[in-house]
């Protein structure tokens, strides 16, 4: 039989130009053999005569229960542990060809693969010898589920988790693998690098040569990138012309060398289509992945931002997130502007609430703070810390405020229609809205139209925003208090002018900044600060609310200290507003 000479790694092993007669029916061209091996519903592994892996098709990764499968250069006995039914290690007895023994052309045995999740998977292993004359050149192993139903299930599972064109893990699968890596982080010194790769001016290829040419270019680039994978690295297709590469256990300096190798490999490739030649290039963004990393979706977004910045600088550029963090953050915020507009227009903002309990009354719920989230286009819930800074920086936060006001009032009205006076709700007001002289009238109009009792409404303002717009803040507070609403001064203690301005602001509640509350059991100064603020507020006739009350011990100390109310994970996390039967609140145009 003709020798295999794969040039590529797992997922995309490329056969030599001479092809192979591995499959029945004669010789196949290298490309045809590769496609055939990728489409079969069995795992196929090619080794040299010493049992060193040279190629594995995509189904091997599914059988092993991981995304990487087997990489070239690994010993088969180390990378694919096989066991008997009794749990004994199984030796495939891959002879070196130098022993003088007769080499069987084909043999088959029963085995069990120990998957990454710990399960044993029963398979049949067919071992085919590759010979050139009397000499042994290597082996082709075919791994097959003993159950036809399981084989079909495996094939369908692979198809749902991989990109049909490039055979790489798709975005959902890649993001899930990245999230699992973060979840299972096992050491402060562990460090990885996430690369986001964009094919520079790919649209030009599609527009001038056609979509078939674009598909062929993506397939070729996927093969080139795969050759650069190390053990455990993961490559996926996460967009139309975008790839993501996770470099495991990789330092920043190592990543820079790998990025150089990726760029050089792509630069050396000439894409030929009909009478045209194109030299592709990459734009690459990189982010660090360590124990402080945000969720996988945010990591990918940051890497994408860095990639966009690299693309803006021209052909074949690289940008590491952190090289110009402020510029990247500004780019990301401007991207969020369009998304926030769309979320308001498409009614994808979500109202959450978190209880505030009365510490001196057996932790009875006194009222709820209203919080806002955003539902992404993929259905994921996006936290306010991700999109609100952009809304504040670019003057869109007042639109969010108005959406929240209108929708929470309508929700409160539904509570009243259902025969209940309902809970009291605290609503955060931004500094921009506080400084808008029309905003108080808007709130009063919405209150009247909804028919909500003003006594159920509390507004939270930060001391920073109140001081910055003191005259208008006072006008807003007086108008709404006259109508029957109450006010809380949020994050008290964080600003340097807290005490000087407290007497000027007619508020009913003082929210003690959580940075003092969180560590007051271990830090005597923080404890003294909480006690002092509470004592001062009591002297002024103002009730106190402690933020970040996260443990029962902390709640008990706050109660003994005399703090009136508390809020935090030690009581309950924020949750969606419970559904109420009735007309759905309308979105804001």
C-alpha cells in the first residue's frame, strides 16, 4: 500500500499529493481522501510504524470526548488509552517492523476508550497495516462504536458542534470550552492567551471571485492555522471569516512568537482561483486569560475589539489587549451605543429587583431596588457593568432611565390592578437625568398615567451626581418629595465631600457604601466608619441601608450596630421581576 504523509494536525490532516488506496475501490487524490475520511461516521487514525500519530479525523475527538482529539507527534499509546472490559490497559502491539515477524494486513479487536468525562466507551478497533513491499510503513486504525445507534448519535453530535465548512468547532462550542476552562481554573499561576483572527479584506475575495472562492480560502486557512496548534490548543470558527485560537498554558512572550509564526505561515500561502492569485493576511487580536478573566463571552468580545483595532491599522497587524487599553475600551463602548439603541427599540432591556430588608424587624422585606440588565441577541443576559458605562459616557443613560421609569411604573400598576398594594421600589437616577430640568415633569406624568401611589416610589441618587448638579438635584428632590416619593443617597462615604453636602440634601435614606460594609468583620476602621455613618444619620433623622451584606455574620453585626436596613447576596441576589398577568409594558420608541 502507498504511504500516508499527512501534513496537518487533528481535524484537518492533509494527505500527500500521491493520494492513498486506504479506502476500497482504488486510489484517491489527497483532497478526496481527506474529505472522505472527514465524512465517515468512524474515527480514523494514521500512525507511522512506531505508533506516532500523523493524522486523526474529526470523529476521533468526539469518541474521546474532547475538542482537540489527537495531535501529530503524540504516541498513540499515550494519547489514546485503551482498556479491556476488566479495566486492564490494552496493548495494540503495533510492531516496529524490524522484528522479522509476519505483519498481519488487518486485524480487529474489542476495546474501551476512557473519555475525558471518565466514561468508558465500547468500540471495535480495526488495525490496517500500511506496507511498501515487505516493509511496514505505518498503520491506519478505524475506531467504530459497537452500536449503530451510538454511531449515528456521535455523528449528529459532531455536526451540531462543528462548522460544516472548515470542520472546526463552531462559536457555541468554542465559547463553551473556554467557559469550562475558566470554571475549572486550578492555579493562580495558570495563564492562557486567546487570539481572535480575522481574514483581512475577505469580502473582496467574495465580491470579486465569488462565494465558492471565499469558502475555499477559509478551508485552506483553517488547515494552515491548524498546523500551528500545540498540544491542548483549540481552534474554532467563530464568524463568517473569523477564527478564535486558545493557546493553553502560554505566556505573553510565547504568544507573540506563535502570532509571528501564524502570520508568516499565512503570508507564505498564495491562494489560486481560476486565473487569479491572492495573498491572504490576518488581523489578530489577543487577550490574556487568567484567574481574573471575565466570562467567556466577554473575553471573546475583548479579543474581537483588539482584532478590530489591528484591522484598522492596516494589513497583517496584531494588537494585544492592553497595548492601548483605553483606545480599545473606547471602541468597545462606541459599539455598545448601537447595541443599546437596538435593545431599547426591540424591548430587550430587562428589569430585575433585589430586596432590601428591615434588620430590626426579623429581616422582613421593606422594599426592592430596581436593576436593569440587557438581553443580548443570542439570548444571554448582559450585566449593567458591561453596557451602562458606555451609555453614561455618550449621554444615552437618560434614555435608559426613562425606559426603566416607564416600565417599572407599569409593572407596579399591574400589581395594584391584581388587588395588591404591591411592594415599594427604589429606582436609580443617573446624574444626567438628575440635571435635566424636564425629567421631574416626565416622572410625575408617568406616575399619574400609571396610577401608581407615589409613596411606593423611592429614588436613589449618588452623592457624586447630586453634588455635580446640586441646584437641579434639589429641585428634582423637592418636586418628587412634595408628590409623596422618598429619596436615598447612594454610595455614601465614597466621596470626599460627603459630610459637607449631606445637610443640604433632603433625603430619607442613606446607603452606606459597600466598600466599608464588606470587610467590617475583619477591619476595625471599616467597622468604625459604618458605625459613625449610622450614628450621624440617626442624629439627622435619616434611616440607613447597608450595601454588600453578604454573610449571616455580617447581617447580625449590622443589626446589633443599629443599622436599619440591609441589601446584598447574604439576603438574596437580584432576580427578574415576577410575571404578572395583564398587558405587557410597552417599549419606548
